[in-house]
C-alpha cells in the first residue's frame, strides 16, 4: 500500500504497514513510519536493554505503549513507563536507554522539513 492509502482521512492505519528496520547505534529495532503534514509519525519497537549511543537534538512528542525506558539528558533523566507521554523540545540533547526485561514500544511524532 502507498502512504496515501494508509492515511485514511487524517488517520494512520499502522495495522496495514510493514515493519522496517530501525538502525541507530545502540538502538536497532523496527519501525512503522509515515510522513504527513510536515510530521514524521512512528510506531517504534526497540529490544530489551537498548542504549542509544548518540545524542539527539530533534524534538519529539510521544506515548509509551509497552516497556520502560529512560530519557537521558545532559543534566537529568526521566523514567517513562506504559501510559506516559513525553515531550522533548528541539535542541535539548537527549538519548534513551531501555530496561533489560522487555521490548519498548512507543508512538512518536516529530517535525520534518517540508
């Protein structure tokens, strides 16, 4: 299916999307992703114990569906568990670490250039 076929009147049909590989140093997993209205929208699954190696400066907003992980900032950390949302502003260096007992599944939205 094409991305436009998966975007149903503003809705995103993740059930019909294929999983693809998500490969960042320390965080290799899988993702269902689409781009719409200058946004990147992802359903992201990372393995137990993932540990992102690089700092990210892009802002994100998301919701934790499964697993627990920690967003690590230069001066603090925030523990996230299922049912929690998070908002990371642009330019605030961060990376994430998963707990060792189960995969982490998150819904994430961020801005992209047109």
